[in-house]
C-alpha cells in the first residue's frame, strides 16, 4: 500500500480506510468484510461538490447550463477510470474470484468507483481540504481540456450532423445495461447506425451514457 499512497500523494493515518476503499462488493461478499460501496456513495457527492465549487469560482461568466455540461464532461466514468489507470489502482483493488476471472480488476466501472471511494476515505482520514486537493490534482487538467469545448455542440449533435452528410440515416440509442444500487446506478448505452452497433458508453445517467457512446462513436469514425 505504501507505493499506492505515494502514487496518489496521500498517506493514510488509518490504513483500514484505504483497504476498504479498494474492496469491491464481490470480494466483500466472499470474505464477509465491508465493501467500498458506502465510501463510493459519499465520494461521488464530495466529488460533485468540489468540482462544482471549482467550476463556479474558475468560470464566473459561464451560465448554469454550461457549468452543468462542463461538470458532466469531467465527473464521468471515463475521467475517473483514467485517474485509476494513472495510479495503477488495478494492482491494488480486491475483487472476488469470479470477478477476477472476468478481469474485474481492470473494468472501467470498478476502477472509476474505487476512485470515488478513495476520495471519501481521504475525507474521513484527513478532512475535506485533503480530499479537495486530491480531486483537483487529478482532474484539473481534464477540466482545462473540457472547458475549451464549453458552448460547443454536444457529442450526440455532432455525431448526428457528421453522419447525415452521407444522406439519410437511422441513428438511435439504446440502454443495454444498468447496474448498481438504486441510489447510484451506472447505465450502459449503445449507439446504433442503420441497425449496426457503432459504440457503447457508460454513465451515471442514461443521458450521460448516451453522450459517452456518441463520443466513442465519433472516435471510431474519425
């Protein structure tokens, strides 16, 4: 765990908090220990609050709608997954046997959720200031990149317009999966062009999942 603490830039006084943050439900059920679900729930709220506060202060001229779009672009599974990969979280996360067989320690959803759990663990161990420090260090660059696209068309609109240049199309989005408890669901959307799947995306709402699917579809066709 020492290497992980060095990676994330925070040393825990209570190591058990970090251990819990890295314990997936599948492992917890097998070994009858606490999972990171509750920490993830709180971490999600802390992440949204800190990012909202930062955007509010950083971009005083942006309207509420643009601030919401910007936050959604940053506080998403893809961004958190990249943070987890940067810190090599897959090496430390604990998943159950069956989940491990299916590569669970490398699944974007599981890794992204672990970052939210780590945020809550840091909050309990060191306070809101330390949690804020962790969030901003890891997401500030993503915020700067996303801010350059504020006011521009969203991914679904861009994809629609790009594909329509080739004539009439049949473009639709389907929610193909949802997981997690009612208070913290994760949705998977599929974007389909003329009955052929282009890409899938995940998000904490159906709309965000569709947006991520459109974003990945744009990457595919470009």
